[in-house]
C-alpha cells in the first residue's frame, strides 16, 4: 500500500498585489489551494474561511466514496460559512474563492474542485492537468473557438463561472477518484502560477528530481521571474514508500493568519501607499470576478468574443495591406534605381552595354541589353577580356559608352 511520502506548500503575494488572497493547506491526508476573489473587500477572508473549514475533512475514511462525500460536503459547508459571513459583514459582499483539494485515502486520491485553481498529476514523467477550469475562456477552448495559448492572454480569462462564496447558494463542485501509485507527484496551484508559467516549463520543473519543498519554491520563483501579477500558491504531494513521518498540518497564505473581518484605516492607507509606490506594472492586474453560469450570459460573452475576433481580423487585414503596399512601393523604387545603372559585358562574343544591374532577383531579370558593339571580345587583351567577362559597372549610359570607347581604342 502506498502512502504520503512528502508534501510542501509555499505561498507568495507576488510582485503587484498589496495583499495575499491565496490560502494553502498541507495536512496528513488533505491538501488544498484556495484563491480568493473580491479584491480588498474580502478575497483573503473568503479563501481563509474555505481553507480552514475544508481542513476539517483531514482524517481517515473507511472508503474512497465516504471520503468523496465528506470532501464535497466540506466545500458546501465552506460556501455556507462564507455566505453567513457576508450576511454579518456587508462590506464583504461579493467575495468568493476557488478551491482545489486532494484527499488521500487507502490507495485513492479523492479530488474536489471549483474555480480556476488547478490540480496536476506527474506520473511516469508525464504531466497532465486533472482539473478543468470553470472559466469562460475554458468554455471557448472546449468549443474550439480559441487555443489554450490564446486563453492565457484572453481579456476574459479572469471570468469565473463557478466559485464558492457570495454568488451561489448551491455551487456545483467537481469530484472524482483516481488511483494513487507509487512515484506519483501531485501539484495544486492557484492561477498565479498556471497563468504565468506555461505547461512545458511546468513539466520541466516537475520532472527535475527536486524534493517537494525545493520544487514548490522553484515553481513560485518561476512565477516571480514571469512578473507574478497575482498571488501564487503551490502545494506539492509525493506518493510512495516508505511513508514520511506525520507532520503537523500547516496553512500558508491568508489562512496562516487570524481572519480579520474589519479593515483599519491604517491598513487602507498602507495599501494605497503600496499602490502609489508601484505605478509601473509588468502587465495589468485584473481582479478575478464571477459571472453566473447562465445561457444568456454565455451567449452574450461568446458574441462579444466573436466581435473581438472580427475586429482583430480587420486590423490584421489592414496591417497586411499596409505591409503589402510598403513592399510594393519599395520594390518599385528599388527596380527604378536598378534601371538607372549600366554595365559593360559580353553579348554574342562582342562587347555590349547593359542597362540595370548584374544580379537577378529570382526569376526576375534586373538588366537588359542596351547596345551591342562591333568590337569582338576575343580581340581584347587578356586583362580587358577578363574584365568584360566579369562585367564592368558604370554609373550612367555615358559612363558605359566611355568604357566601350577605351576598349575599342585598345585594339585599334
């Protein structure tokens, strides 16, 4: 039977956010990441409430089915607790959080997921994403409207269709059970990592052979090197034998500090000061926001995306036409310049004058015969004959004619 061999968690505020709205948890059997939304109004509170509430499911279960039920119920209870908190604190209206959790029981990893935090599994040196983002852009990717690479920079990439919090009374949580095998390496992360570091680079880090803690730190550093416009949280879980000694459960991020439901004026002033002192940002910060998973809203967003694509195509066409026009004008001017040049060469064994330049542009000939003289090339001296065969450049027709006269005089 396999067991938890090692685990680690690292959370960082990133390079732009004034506070950390992510929460992470590593326990004896349960591991999770929550990414809060709602800006200063309570994203940190939402993720901390969810992480602390769901951590109560960190225990043994008689079966994977029982663990799956318990984990789903814990997320729903966290959703209710967030809603109750909003009811008591109106300033937190609109707050919510994603949650991606993995619960190890027996030889099974039970998964629960809502939002756009992600779960990855590395098995036999092959990395794959286990969770599916509950985002608008993921709908577009699934429908074949955009690619996964385009989704990373899409202007609607922050639109979440499902989260826990003050937006849903009965959120739809994805759950599944997967066999746990020796050598498996799990990663749970917020979109502060997956939205900055590409899949290929993630796989490179995951297969580097680093220990769990070193790997988590390296992944966070990769996000920071990429600009880290959002908070970034990473949890690593290694499966294998022998089992690691049980370690005390640990929270990281906003869940690692006591939840504060009121914001002092000093904190507000300090946040404003941070924003004032960091005016230059590597990329715009977009607050994650939630929209209901409704047909009308999706239709509206899809139509908006279609309009954006049409605008993009029109702009692209204009640039292509402009580029084609510039190339055409440059080609015409270049050709006109070549026709102002002359050179002396050979034609039918005689000295001749050509208009243009000696080089050709693919199938396009950049010169033409202007005059064939009566002077035989064979009558020239060895030196002059070699020069004519290699061609002699002239700046004008008059200059070419002077060269011909000199050659003719040399044989008379």
